[in-house]
C-alpha cells in the first residue's frame, strides 16, 4: 500500500514501531548509559538526543555514535552490539521523518488499541473457547474481510482442525 506514489508503506505494515526502538535504549542491561550512569540527568539527555535523531531520520548517525561508545563490562559490550545490530538491520524501516511528513503515526498505541479492539473483543467473549489454529484461521478470514481482499482466500492453506 503506497501513499502518493512515495513507495513508503504505512508504519503498521513495514516500520519498526517507535516504542520498540526507543524502549530498547532504556531496557538494555545497564541501560547502555555507559558514560553517565543510570538515572542521571545526563543519561536522560543522551537517550532523548538519540531518540530525537532517530525521529528526524538520522539513523546512521545514531549507529555511528553508538559505535563510539566504549562499554566497561562484557555484558554491556554485548548489549551495545545487539542494539547496534538491531538498528543496523532495521534502519530501512526506521524512516520516522518520512512517516511523520506523510502523516503516519509512529507510536505503538494504535496497533495495541487495534489488537485489543479486534482480537480481544472477538476472541474473549463470554463462553468462547478457541484453539490457536482456529483463532489464526478466523483472524486470517477477518483480515481478508476488512481489507476486501477475498482473492487471497484461494492461496490460504486449509488443514483440517480435527
């Protein structure tokens, strides 16, 4: 799905959701706040500067900045390398500046809300019991319905649930 021929698909289908990117900065062991220490004002500014650079499309600059960090412990070195690898592998899907310019949301709230509205509301009604296979099938059909894409029904592999 493209918007204005830009070749940029909506974040919900292809982008790395912003909260997972920014959350990674805070949730890595030692918070990767290797220079300043956890909970310090400097650490807070450092993370927010990186978040702002990511939001404005400076992913490669952020990766370069992270590569200059020198962790003091093997655990922190491993965490930093995992973060660099994660950002490097997903850089093409972290074009938040373009997504924002096109009017797309970059937070995870809409996806989480849709999950609650579509999945939980449908599958957790009183008295309902679903096997995983049955729930997956119903969700696949629901997506075909909501996207008006019934032509794909012929391509779905149907296996007996019994």
